[in-house]
C-alpha cells in the first residue's frame, strides 16, 4: 500500500512539474511574436515559433503539445496580419510549414507517450512478479537484522536466476541463497521451483543436508519435465543453506557448489568460513550426493554476508573481477542497510553501471540481544545425509 501511495504521489508531482514547464514554450511564443511585430518587415522571426511545439514533447504529452502547436500557428497568423497580410506568399508558406511540423510533433509525442505507458506496464508487471516470486525479506527475524540487494542483468527486469529466501524454524532461522544456471528471465522458472521447495520444506525439522537433497530432487524432477535433449545435464543450480540458532552463537551451513560467505567482524576484520561444498543441485543423480554440514562461530555484533557469483564475477573496464572481500573490509561496522547501499554503489561503479550477470546479496547481522521469537513461516525473495564438520571463524583476509 505504501508503495502505491508513493507511486501516486510521484505521478502528482510529475503532473505538476509538466504544467509548470508548459509556461516555457508559451512564454517563448509570446516573446517571439512581440519581437517579430516590433522588428522591420524584412526581418522574419516567425519561423522560430516551431521551437515551442518541438520542445513540448520532452516533458508533456500529445494534448499539451497540440495546444502549444495551435498557439504557435495562431501567433504566426497574427504576425502575418500585421506584416503584409495573410495573402503574402512568404507568410502562407510559413503558416503551412508550421502546421505540418506541429502535426508531426504531436504524432511523435503520441507515439512516445504510448511507448512510455507500455514500459510502465512492463515495469509494473515485473515488480508484481518479483513480489509474488521473491517475497521481501524482513528487517528483523530471530536474533538477526537483515538487508538484501538484488540486481538483475537484463534491462527492465527486476528478477532473474538468482534467488534467496528466509524461513523461521523452531529456535532458529534458516536462509537460502542460490543461483540458477543462466541469467535473467529465462532462469526464473527454475528459481521459482527451488523457492517453492524451500518454502515447503525449510521450516520442517529436517537437517540441512536432508533439505539440500530434497532441493536436488526438485531440480531433477524439473529437468525431467522440461529439459530438452540438447539441454541434457545443463539444468543445475548452486545453493547455500544457512541455519542460525537463536541461543547458540554459531552458524551451520551446507553448500551445493555455492561461493562461501564472508564473516564481517567489528574492526575491519573479514574472514572466509571453511566450507566443504558438494556439487551443484542437479549435476549428480538425485540422492547420490553427500552434503556436508559445516559449523563455525557467528558472534553477536558480527555480520554474515551471503552473495551469488554475479557479484564477485563483475568485471571492470580492464577485465578485473570485483574484489568483494577487500571492499567490504572498510564497512564491517556498518548496519546491514548501509552495507547494502555501499556495496551497490561500489559494485555498479566497478562494472561501469551494468552487470553481466544477475547478482544478489544478503547481510545477516547478529544482534547482541535475542528478540522475541517469531511464528513459523517463510520470508524471502526469489534451495542427504552428510557429515558434520566444525571449523573456527575461518581464514582471515584482513
């Protein structure tokens, strides 16, 4: 509701701005007309009236443009009356030319307005699809403060092959982040499948390795239904499952070919937890992969940064990858929302304003005190049995 209200307020402000800008071409018509009437008859300023209707489509629609064009033609007629009469060949040519140019400008404005409306509709549909497929993450859940960032590679798309979600289980929070092979709109179907599977099973009392097996089976079923012979073995997804207990300052993880997270600690310390990843979901046969459960410390005041490979594989003009761990070291003390803001600005600057692949990030900050427990349920945007391996905080980068 708040988003709709902000959109309506933006439209009202845009309309008010357009009405104010209309004074510019009208004032231009008045100035040119007065100047032409006061100059000798051998000096013709009337042709400059075409500037007014030509300028109007840049900020107004076809109707205001037609109005300005009509005013410009009327002004040209007035000039003709005072400078030799309407029968003068020069004035007739100027009036006819101005009428034709005004009509062309109105047609251009109408086409431009239609394309703008179509683009606005596409954006609205994309935003609605994003909210249906990728539910907004909560700002607080369990002992965590959360912020997220999603950057789609395709123009005008707000979703793609990267996905993430959060669910509340008894006494703990579970997080999924992953990346479907491919990018943009073509990868949405498989991302939606994995999100649905996670939302169905993530809140249940199963281990992360078992949950990873279940997600892998979903990918295999999807491939069996939709994979063509040419795509055999090409449908897979990386995924990272994270489990954060409310009371115990640790994190449990299971990785299926996904990049390891970064652990940000106060004082510009960045470490990479040691993970033992299994192959991506869908690469091996369903149930054939052994998923390892890795455990490491996640203390109050720390921030866990999850990301997809679209972030670290973003290249600058010289072809250099984005050094995420190096860059975030300067923002380890920032709140999750501020951290996402810094990364977004820095990442787009590094990539020249455009990414070659979808990119997603989640910042999980463990608060010093544990908030009241939430009800069960899944929140999010767009995931076996195994051994349990423990590791310390990880290998320090800074």
